[in-house]
């Protein structure tokens, strides 16, 4: 009986994506045990790694880090294909779309801080849209917009500020 061994060649970028994804997954797991004042209100600290990957490497790297984090975290926490997973995936996709277009804007005006805030708003907007269309098909969901917007602004600012400092340490901005 002959066994054939398939050798997969990995690149430096593959290793960087894996490392960044592992950090993002770890941060998501830490965040999952933190108490939340309201369902869905979390700091999104793993998004610091996504922003870092965007500025340090590329949009493609940031996209892989974000998507791997969402899938891996949901699998680890036993939430794969649950409403929580769908909300996270929807928020991440809308956030990534915002980053895709946002990174093309003038960097003098749109820094990692402002892109963090924009992507934070996009993330919560994606989640609220999905909640409205799927989970709670009632107009009363709109009353939550000011609360979630305030959280998006606060955490988007904090995460963007942290990302700016990380990037300055690595001379990436």
C-alpha cells in the first residue's frame, strides 16, 4: 500500500494571517466572557487586529483575519450558524465593506481612528438591519439606534485610538 503525502506550501503572508487571526480569536474569546450592559453591546476589541492588518498589510489580509475570527470564534463557543453567528457575520461583512471603501479615502482626513468609527457604525448597522428583518420584525427596534450608536462611537473611537498607537509603534502610519 502506497501512501502519498500532500505537501502544502505556505507563504509568509499565510503565517501572518494565521498569527493575526489567532490574536483576534483570543481577543474575541476574552470579550465573550465580559459582562455586557445590553445584548450586542461589546467593545469589539478584535477589530483592532482587523484594522491593524488593513494598514500594515492589505484589505485582503484584514478580510481573512476578520472572517476567520468570526467562524473560528463561533465554532469554539458553539454558536456556529446560530443567530449570534449570523449577527456577527453580517456586522463583519458590512464593516469590511466600509473599510474597503474607506481605505481609499484621503488619509489626511480618514485615519485609522475615523475608519474604526465608521466600521463600528457599519457593524452595528448590519446587526440592527438583520435583527429587524429576521429576529424582531417590528419597528420598535429603531428605538435602540441611539444607544447602539453611542456604543459604536465610543468603542470605535477607543479601538481606533489603540490601533493608531500600535501602528505608530510599527511605523505603519
